[in-house]
């Protein structure tokens, strides 16, 4: 006759306790998979603006072309685009002063240079500024001389407010954060 010890097996209570502990751990860990903290997402957004402005400023000086940074909130991108060469724009302006009727439109943007990602949660702060009818309003322009132009645009990212503007002389991104939130 073979004697079995009752201590060689796990009891039902021990198995249930282990399963509950595993369930609690999974309940804490699984929701965090793919979660990016807001501070990291905000830093990445600021970095995208700074990188796009730097690339546009450098490209404008190197190619002697006017370069634009377009904010596309629908596709979540910052697009650096080359506009007509500076000499062509001066020629167009001078010819329009001499004869406005023979002036043809410049044709606008003709080459996309680089794209920088924006988070899907990024929105225009419509409390501070109305939603523009023309998406070209959300554009910053960089000139070969190193100067830049563009509106100060307020954004919301997961209830964090910040404003992006361009330094008119250096073409660098200036990001002002709202520290009240």
C-alpha cells in the first residue's frame, strides 16, 4: 500500500490566490502598454516644431528659396515645403508694380522637403483663436536672409496649452507653455 502525503499538492485556495494575484498584476500592467506619458508627448511635439523650424531656416539659406512650414492638424504633420525662389518672387513683385494686368500668379509651393510627426491629440486652442477657414493661416515662412514670419498659434495637447511662434529675426521656434495647468 502506497501512502501519499497531502502536502504534495496545492489546495484550491492556494491556486485561487495565485490566480487573483496574477489578475491584479495584469490589470495594472496591460492598460499601460502603449501609453506615452503626457510630458513625453509634449516634449516630442515641441521637438517636432523646433526641428521643422531649424530645417526650414537652413533650407531657405542654403537654397536661396523661400521655405514654408505648414501645420497640418488633419494628417498630424508639420511639412517643410519649398516655395518659389526669392529672385522669382522679387521679379513677380517688381513686374506687378509695373503692370498689374499682365501678372500671372506665382504657382505657390512646388516641392515638399520633409515631414515631422505631430500627435493625434494636438488641437488648435479655439478659446484663444478661431478655427481658420484657410489652412494656409497655419503656416510659418522662412526667408533666405534668415528672417521668418508667421502667426503665434496656440495649441492644446491633452489639456496642456502651449503657444508656438517664430523668432522673426533668427527663425527659431519659441514655445511658450502655460504652467497654470
